[in-house]
């Protein structure tokens, strides 16, 4: 099972001829992903790592049956590339690129939701269903197939925690990096909904950080809708206040965006919150063992 | 304020002073309001806003403002504006926000921070999600004007003004466009003060927009080098790759009973040169007594990081955690050069905390 991506995902890499696109295409192929097409306007007819390159997404889909896209194009061109993929109903569309203008993201997310396709990112590491499909830039060896779902706002922290799980013998169903921008496509509650329905997933790790109000929102959602055990970790307890913006979401919901506020909301919803990443495997084992 | 003017949002007559001596160049009629220009909230409470009635007061209060710091940020500019006869004060903003994407906020309780209004009297906040397309229409402003209790001609005036503020947000790539307070004066509505947050990522299409002024000298320099740096008040410097893991590393230092001196994110795939620059930046802070470097290498290479450390040869004790791509090589390079290297993040942090204590004695 797993969520969003699996052995049936046929990946299109947009921006495949650039350094990043090329490097990660190789790495995704090595991880066993089915990368079937690349797109770079003007480079149609080439091959990268044995993958055929097309000028347009439409052509690539027609020729290869690609059904999901990952974007490595430079920030100023992301909006148009994303629109092109939305038009072709690619799902999910993973936007790795950082520094995408937030007004471009606004338009991408608006169009995607109208066309009912899911966007992950921007500024995210992508996602991986270990030993089935990697659609992202994470180090493959850190992950192992299993029954824990991970959803996170941070890339490196996801690797850290997945690695600790793997070393403790806890494999993962799917690990999703949502991205760190103020506006991102897929969020906790979307991932939680998918994990709840997924047969392979038996427990969920939610990795959060300061800013915004997403974790608080997730806390009440878990309490009402999620029956599987969830363990949370929130980074940034010691972060200085007033240093970063991005609290607009928090203003609206009346929270401060602080780590304390998030930890409190999660604990009040009955969700264990680890103090350190290294405590997560033990908490998971207790929760799963008790079942 | 210039941007407000460009978008036909009425603002009071005013002059922006960039140095103390400019206080002599103020020729506006008294009374005047002096406002320290700093990019942090709550400056009214910190004494950053002063009312003056004559030349002597202008000099005295003006000098005070130029010599003060607000929440640690020195005041470099002071805005002098004609004091207005204020009947009422409102709040008005547009912002990009995850849940609603585009949000329109207004409140009859202006002149205070909106966070405070949200916490104490949420019923005084009017909010509406705005569709990306077609965007904000003046009729939506009229509904809000009724909520604010505006009547007659002021209803259209408010909705026009809101429409202009929305255009400013969209056309200039702002994450926030805020007028607070929006004052009702005998001359109509006037934006007495405001705040915009420009999206740095859109700089390529708005080279005219100013850069963030709330950064300290060192933070600005770090930004130019391409690393994210935030100064803190402790003595253990923290360096890593990836914001989430660095945040988590700060928490770990704190958990072990020490205080972090900074946040420094080298980003993914850092070169040995980046490592040297990062070390140089954190060590410019004289409080630093030890360094905790936490590297979980995905696209980053441990050997590259290790080379950067050895080349820089920090004079302050350093403890490094390394795992991931080329881990063995990285640890070997460090150990050969006599540095502490670990594969667990907790061991490395513990060591950094110990090294710092040794230096205390």
C-alpha cells in the first residue's frame, strides 16, 4: 500500500537536464523508482540516465504514461512549469525548488485545488515509500520499508528521525516532507487522512517546528479523526522570538506559533510529544506493543 | 509610506529623517508625531512614538529616539508626521496565510497590535478569505465598512482604499500589507502607520524593493555569504545543514543544560569554503566558548565538511557529529587532525557542552 507514491508511480522529472535534475534522477532510479520521462523545453530527443527527454509535459505523458511530476526548475520558472503539470493532471506534483515567490505558490495552489491534483512543497525534500518509490532528494539508505508513516515540515530532521527509526528496526510506509515555505500544498491533515486509510501504516510520526498554526490544527484533527497512534516532535523550543516572520497564520488562529504552544496543544489532544528525536522509537514501540 | 502614496492610499504630511542633524530640517506645523522606524512590533509600548508641540520638544525627543534601541535594534531613521485629529482608529490588512491562502482582515480596534486584539477581543476582527482570482472586489470592502460602523461617503472611501492596498500586496509580492492605525480624521481616512513584508524570493522581479532592516550586522553578512544565521544569548555555537535539524540541535544543547549562542544553517550540499565562512561568522561572537556542529549528510558530503573544519582550524573547542554520505572519510579526517567526531547527535552535543565547561575553569 503506502500513500501517494508506490511501485505504480511513473515519474516525470521537470528540469531533468540541469545539475540537480540529473543527479537526483540517477539517485531515484538507483532507489528503484520508475522515472519514465524528463522535460526540458528545447532538449526534446535527448536522454538523461537512459530516460527520454521531451519538450513539453503533454508529449511526455502521451509517450510514456507518466502520472506524477517532480520539479527541479529554477524558482522564476516554477509557476509556469507547475501550471503545465496541473493542466496534464499529474498527481502528485512535487516541487523541490526553493525560493519560489510566495505569490507564485498562491497561484499554483489555487489552480491545483481547482483541478483536484495534489502539490507537495515547494521547498521540500519530496517523499519516499521505501523500497517502492522515491520521489525526492533524500538519502535513500536512511529509510527502510515498514509500517510507520512520517510527515514533516523539515528535510534534514526527517532524515534524522527516519534513520533513528530504521536503526531501531522500525521501517516506514511513506515519509513525506511538506516543505518549509509559508504556503505549501499538502499539509499535516492531508497526510494524516491518507495514513489513517492506508493498510500498511500502523503508526504515525508528526514532525513539526515553530511558526504558523499547522501543528495546533493537526492536534485537534488527530483527536477527532485519527485512530492510529501518533507521536510528535516539535523543533525550536529555544528559538528566539521576533526573529522570523511567518506568524500570520498564527495570528488568525490566536496562537503564538511557539514550540510550547504546539507541544501543549498536542499533549492536550492526548498525543505524546518526544523531547528528543532519539526518544521517538521507544515511544512508538510502547504504543505499538500495547495494541 | 511612499508605497502607500504610490497606490493612492492617503497618508499624512511627513518627512523621514535619516540622521539627528536632520531634525533642523523639519518645517511642518506643530503638533508633530515622531516615530522610530524599526521593523519590529510593539514600538509604541517601548517609547518609540512621541508627540511634540514645539521646536524644543522636537529636538529633545528626536535626539532620544535616534539614540535608542527597540528590542535590541538600533533606531536609524525617524519619521516626523503632522499630528492628526483622530476620531477613530481602525486596523486593515491583507496577507498570505497557509489556511486561507489570501486573507482580508480589518478591525474597529486599531492602533494596537492585531495579535492582542485576536487574543482579547476576537469578536472585533472581521476576516474574509479572498479568492486568488478574481481577487478583492470593492463590494467586499463595503461589507467590511459596515462592520466597522462607517457611514455615507466613508463606505466607498474605505473600500477604495482597501482595494488599493490589495493591489499593492499582489503587484509588489508582499506577504503582508498592513495599515495600523487607519485613522478617521475630519479630512477622511488616513493611513497613519503601516507595515509591509516583502517576499525576498521575489526580489528578482522587484529590484527596487528595500532589503530587510531588522537584521544585525552579522546576520546581514551571513545572508550575503548564503548561510542563515541568527544571534542568540548563550555560549555554545551551533552549526548544521537544514533548518529543522539546526533548530533541533539548539533544543538539544538547551536540554543538556547549556545555552546556544546562535542558529547557523549552512544549507544542503555545503562546500568546505562554506564551512570556513560559517565558522568565521559564529566565532565573531565573543561569547562563544565551544562549537557543536551537527551534520546529517544527504546531498552534503562529510569529507567536504571535515576538510573545511581542518582548514579553518578553529581556536575554540569543537565537537562534530557526522553521519551520512562519506561519513567514515569525514570522521577519519577529523580524528587525524585531533578533533572530536561522533556519529550520534547527542554524544556530540554532550561533548560540546563539556568542552565549554572545561574552558570555564
